[in-house]
């Protein structure tokens, strides 16, 4: 497993400036947050691709800013909007293609307990989006996110059992912690379907820290993933207020690399 980073760590610095900064720091694997519509334009993506090529770097995944609206786009009770949104996401699939990414990260349905669609309908709409992504060679990967339908491990397990090879998952450690779930139980629910990994740490009273600053057992996680045949990489994903100076990001990467090398 190689350790990369998400451009979201430097948000609200613009995506291209974040990428350039992180490339200069020595990172070579990325999740790129696309934070507005203009960042899906060919000219912008061409610039990003050239920057990546200079450093021999790779984009693993993209994370659309529309994750904030996916509840309305795909998981409401208004079918015509769902149809339009499936076509609208072609824009992100094409952006992922241009950057060389394999995965698009999905948040899904927020405030699902008050929503008017069933779990069956949710899975049907996700499945349609998944298949739409496959047409472009992009895998739509469901992330576990607090306050979203995906926050509980038992739902992830049902989703995996139902859709089998036509679903994929992103494990985010902090999101599991915030939802009151064990990250390892969430990991087990994603077994065999996990394609991407958001790495962060925590301790009592602090649910999002840079790896190495909390008490999460990364050795256990990496060993478990190795035993299960996980072939993906992992990206550090925290918020800008979770660190003071940029060198802390490199310290976190080195910490994770040392662990990954031992398993």
C-alpha cells in the first residue's frame, strides 16, 4: 500500500494550488476534490494533468463538491431529477478520466431517517449511478459518512450482500468514529468491496487528527487489509484546522509508510 493525500487537506486553498504544494512536498498519490464547476473544464483538468506528469504522480480518486447535494440529486422522490442527475454526473466521470482517476467518491443520502425513499430505492439508484460510471471506466465508491444512510456498518453489509460485485466502498476512519461505529467493524462490512481508504486518527474528545497523533491501531488495519487481499492505496484526509504547519503532513505520511512497510 502506498500513502497519498487528499487536496481537501488544504481547503479552501484552490485545488491547483493545493496540488502543486503537495507535489512539491513529495506526495505522489492523490484524491482530488473538485470544488466548483469550472474545475471540471478541460482546460483546468489539462493543467492539473500536466502538473501531475511533471512529478510522475497519480490521481486515485475524485471527490465532487456536489456530494453536498447528492441527497437531492439521486436520492429524493422526484424521478426526473434523478434521471437528469445521472446525465449531469457524466461531467465528473469525464473529469476523472482526464485526471486518470479510477474512483468517484459518493456520500449519498443525508438525513435518511426523514427521507421518503426506502433502502431498496436507495440501492437501486446507487446501482444505476454505479453502472453509469462503469461506462466511463470509473467506479462510484460509497463512502461511510456520519448522518448519511451509509453511516452504519450493518447498512454497508446489506448493500454489499445485495449488489455484490456491482458496488464499491471507501472507508473513512473519522466518519466511522463520528457515527459511533468501530472503524474495524466498518472495514469488515466492506470486505472484498473496499477500493479506497481515507486515513486519519483520533483519540477521546478529538475525532479527526493526523495519523500518528491519536491512538488508532493502523498496524491492525493494514494487516487486516493485507490478509483480505486489499490492493488499493490510502490517502491522508483531514481538515485544514487539524494541523498547524505543512511539514506535519509529511510526518504523518512517513508514520504510515513505516507501518505499511512492516505488514
